[in-house]
C-alpha cells in the first residue's frame, strides 16, 4: 500500500511542479516547453511502476515498465530482425512504391480534367474505407513474406497520397500561371518550376499521413500470416503465450519506429519547403 | 449529373479492369479444371504450368478461359460472383435460409448482417466513448495551460505511432480478467478514435481569432460564456472533420479487434475466409465493411450539414 500512496504523492507533486512551470514566468522558454511533457511522461511511467508493484498486478495483465525495458534490451537480438522484416522491408518498401505511384498517377490525373473529376471522389471515398481488410486477400496472393505486407501498404497509402498531391498541384494562382505563360513556359516547365514546388506542402502532408498508415498496414497484415519474424508476428505469438513484457517491448519498438519515421519526413519537409509560411519561424 | 459522369466512368473502368485481371489471376486453376474435363492444355500437367508466366499461359490457352469468371474459390473472384455472394449472405440467408430471421426469428450466424451488426455495435460504442472522452480532454487542454503543455505533445506524438498494434493484447488481457464480448473491441475502437478527436477539437476550440476573443472581453463575458457562445460553436466544423476520421478509425479498430478471438464479426469472417480459401466470402465481407464505413462517414457528413445549416453557416 505504501507504494500506491507513493504513486499518488508522485502524481500530485509532479502535476503541481508542471503547473508551476507552465504558469510561471519561464513558460515560453524552449527548454521548459520540452521539459513539461517529458516530466509528465516520466510521471506516468513512475506511477505505473509503483501501482503495478504496490497492488501486485499479475504480469500477465500489466507488466511494470522496468520489466518491459528489461525485455526490450534482453531480446534485442530477436527484435532487430523483426524490425528489419516489418519496417525496412514491408513498410518502407510499400511506402516508396505506393507514394511514388500515387505521385505519378496524380500528375496524370491533374493533366486530364475528366480523370480528376472522376478519380478524386473515388479516391476520397477509398481513403475512408477500412483498407486494412484487403490484408487477407493480399497475403493470399503474395505469400507470407514481406511482399504481401508491402502490397497492403501500397494500397493503404496510395489514395491519401493521391488526393493530397492532386489538391497540391491545383494550388497555384491564376496570376502565377499567367506569368509562366508570358515566359512561354511549356507544360513540363510549368510543372517542375511552379506547380510541383507549390504542391510540396500538400505532398508532404500526404507523405506524413502515409508514414503511420504504412506501419499500421505492415503490422496488421502480419496478423493474417507471416514468416516467423516481424513485429506483428511477435505481438500475436507473444500474446498467445501471455508474454506481455515482450508485447510491450514490441510496441515500444513500433512507437519509436513510427515517431522516427514521421520525424524524418517532417525534417525533410522543413528542408524542402523552408519558404512556406507554416515553416517560417 | 455533370459531376456524376466522370465518377461513373472511373467506377466502370475499375470494374472492367477487375474482370480483365481475373483472367490471368485465375488461369492456373481454370486450366487445371479444363484439363480434368478433357481439354488439351498447353503445357500439360498442373506441375509443369506452375512456374510458367500467367500471361503466357493466357495467350497459349486462349480457348479454355471460359471458366475464369465462374470458378469457385477463385484467387480473384469476378465482381458478379462477389455480388452474388453478398446477396446470398445477406438477403437470401435471412429471408429464405433455414437459420434466417424470417424462419427462426433471429439473425443467421452465417449472414453478413449478423456479423456486420456485431462489428457495428462495437464500433458505435467505442466511437461514442472515444470521441466523448476526446472532447472532454480537448476542453481541459484549452482551459488549463498545465494540461496543454503536459498532454498535448503526447497526443500529437500518438498520431505517429501504430497504436492498433495494442489491439490483440487488449483483447487477451481483458479476456483474462473476465471481460469479453463487445467491450474489449469497443475499447480498441475508443482509443483509435480518441486521439484524432482530441487534436481536431483543440484546434477547433482555439480557432476564434484575437479579434473575436477581444470582443467578448469588451462585453465582459465570463470564461464559461466565452466557451459556450464562441469557442464551442467555432469548433463544430473541426469537430465533424475529426469525427469522420474517428469513426473510420473506430471501424478498423473493431475489425482488427475481432481477429484474435473468433466470436463473430466482420474481422472474424475475413480471417475465416482467408483460412479456408473462401475468397468470395472474404471479398463479400470486405465490400460489406467498406459499405458500412461509407454509410457511417456519410451519416456524420449528413449530421454535419444539418448542424451547420441550423447554426447559420452558409454552405
């Protein structure tokens, strides 16, 4: 019981400290802005640890964070091939193919107004559907290995990427296009020098949405069948044996991967669309 | 009408492509069946054909493709086969089937309506819990700077991680403490719809600009008054935009939540279809899920339209 009281005390103390930081006079400092969420995250983990230990929650229901960290480092040799299988092969392969083909399709769709008026509503419709459901079909077609996961990812990222890119390619003003015409610019020159750069914020928006979808697709597709490695496979088998510390370790890997992937695309966006108002400091 | 033409053309093109694709996709099984029926197929024997390119097989056996669109358990069933299965497992099963609602008084456990209603129940309950909590947290975030600075970065980060990976564990853990049925799936649906609603709602509650908040200050409006009269109405368009994302995510959550425990639902139906090679059943379940998602999103769009018109927002 002492541990539970300690947990409550830690929670109140940390919340009060955060309140003091957030409402104090240093609240606009970058370091404070970073510190407050980190303190909150650390508090959640400490409270979790104390409550699980204090109430003696069985590890098959909720393992304490210390056990999860132990499982993460202890099974690094298992988790690394899982990560390579799911992220480097399945998710990343599908991401590149899906986003690339959506980009090319978008240029085609943009060129013909008929296609734009026909494909865009269909694309918007498809973007809202539970496309994860195609996973069992694609696993049946492309086998258990990473190719089927990449195929699921392609289908999942294609439509959000298409819709965003087409919207972006239309985001130039009549004035800008007229200027290009007075320069005697050809279609391709206008495309590469004006409309493509102008579309970049939209394209990156699509790319960022697609990062999460890619990981979801690759992991969920593994629930429908996979070789004996991969993050989704590890989750479903570890759940089967009630090795929840391992499941949480895999989720830590997936979370770190997702955040890093998103962060990498966001970094690229900052480098390439530095001129856009939303990126200016 | 002018807008409908291109859409119909695209849909027709997709269906045509589907039919064309069914020929090379099913060629192996079609030729095996034709050979059994006595036709001369080139090259002979299923083993010899296994590693031959599908398109080459189509070209060399152009006379024996008649079964491509009527194979049972085809790799890619033709659209009309899927539609037939869809009809058979909804209307037919319920109205004329032995287990159907007309003859037995309860939904047949082989019909998509039964499985769909299981999934729909979990989706709706989860969506209501998730979006409700999401709105509450957003209100808290907007009014408490401590909460804003502590929680908001985590809500944003959570959008970048595949939280659906938690689904199998939640099902099994809740099962082991005695909670089963609709609730575990609803929990998954709830947390999948929770974060998009939080992020969208915070954006919406913050959307009134300085001019508007200043005006309320000159009226000496209290904080609750500013909330009810300015912030909440201003957030409605943002709320609906994120509710649409939220309900689609809820449905995915419910379907994924049905994978580990095979107790009915569209997810269980899909997994069953993939285990037993019942591709028509699989496609029918997929189309049913897609139709359900479309209807749910459309429903929220309809409520959005009504609400915005009542609020006087010109559309």
